[in-house]
C-alpha cells in the first residue's frame, strides 16, 4: 500500500531543464521501490504532502531562485538545509541527506503529489526533525530528486500547528517559535488565512478586478494562476500579451504555461503592482478542487519582495512588513 504526500516545489522549466539525470542517483531506493510497488495492492491510501523558549534564531540563506533555507537537524545530525515550503503538508529529503543521516528505508513506497503531477517514490523514516521550537517525531520522508538549488529537501507543514515562523528576508534570518497569538508589531500589516491539510494556506485576494482564492507557497519559485482566473481577467480586461513557457514540479512532470503581466495582486494589506505571473492548468489546482473558480498560487517571486514575513499558525494570520 502506498501513501500520498504533497510537496509543492515548483520551478520554471528552463531553470531545471537538466534534472532528468538526477533520478540515477536514486537507484538504490528506486530498486527497493520497484519491489515494494510490485507487491502493493491496487488501492492507494492518500496523505496529502508539515517546548520552552526558542533555542536559537538561525541565519538562513536563499537558493538561486530565492527560496528560504532552514537549518534542520535530522536525528540530531546536520543541520541540513531544507527549503521552507508552506505549500507542502509534509517534509521530504534528497538521497544525499538519506545517506548522510543514515535513514532507514520504509518498507512501503509513498505517492508524492506535486504541483504538476504525482509519482510513487521511496521513503525513509526519521526519529526526529528539529529546528528552533519545532520538533517532529517519527516522520516518514519521501525521497525526492535533487532539484532544490543546493538544499537537502523541503520542510513542510507537519508540526507547524500553533507555531510562529518569522522570516527576515533582508537579514537572511528565520526562527520558528511557539505562537502566543501576539498582535502584529508596529509597522506590520496583517492578512488572515485559512489552513487545512488538504487545502493549503489560503487567503482571499484580488487579481486586478477579479476576486481570487490565493495559496501562499514559499516552496514555489513563481506565482501561477489557474485557467479560470485567466479567463475571468480576459473577460474584464481583454486578452493581454502573453509568452509561452513551461513549469516543472518536484515529480519532474512538465506542464505548459504562459507568462502574462497583470495590473495588481491585493491580499489584505499586501499590494503587488504590475506583476508578471504564469497561467497553467496545474495538477495541484485540480487536487485542491480549484479549477472552476479563479485561483492563484503565490510564490517567492512575490513573497521575496517583502522585508519581513511572519506566519502565525496560532492566529491563522500573516504579518508582513514591506520594504522601504
């Protein structure tokens, strides 16, 4: 029996055009996967792929496409650089981290669900993942291709309930502490969000004149709208100039897309003007039942323009400070 995880790593195809060879590095696990998969029944269970005062506030870096790395201990070893991914409900690692941390292979493979498709992959078991006040115990980690810009995997949403993530982009600092439901500091704006394992982190937004459901995804390189949003904008503003492109996800499935410049994105007090986003009928929109209504996945090309981003899971609130 396989289990399904969602990891949202998303990049434009030219950035990762050469990742096909990476699967060769997963050969030992792939052989185990083939054996496990052949014995697996037809039915597949799905799980969609997340103390005292803080021990430290850690320096972080960003990969070549601007995503956030957090230094995470796996079974007390490391730290390993995991991409903070608010669009992933579970964490995942690449083969290098599996070998270095000595993680045992899980007997059953898992189904990894990404933004562009899904795939059955091997998985390993970790006793603990630790960062700041975040402690995740007895966790199953899908083993994914080495396509994270130098990082060792992704840090998803398991264990984030009642936590507060504080990211200072200009200072390259990140902390994860317990949420005390503190009000936003002076100079910060707030954006309420809804969060669910099978729903992602959702905020109400407007793209131009169109009401839109937006998903906050710090694991995505680019911001992507669904086809319903594209059609709604075309009805209001006419068809804008567009450029063909493509998107590749963590499962290495490629989906065609177009790039379009839009007038604005507004979510609560967050305002982004004259943004260029992509439009595609992504697999993840279908999985989240967001194909018939306008929807937008907000990636690091937008989030990375902030000075500070606070994600308070206790308050279900984003607290943001714009760059001056």
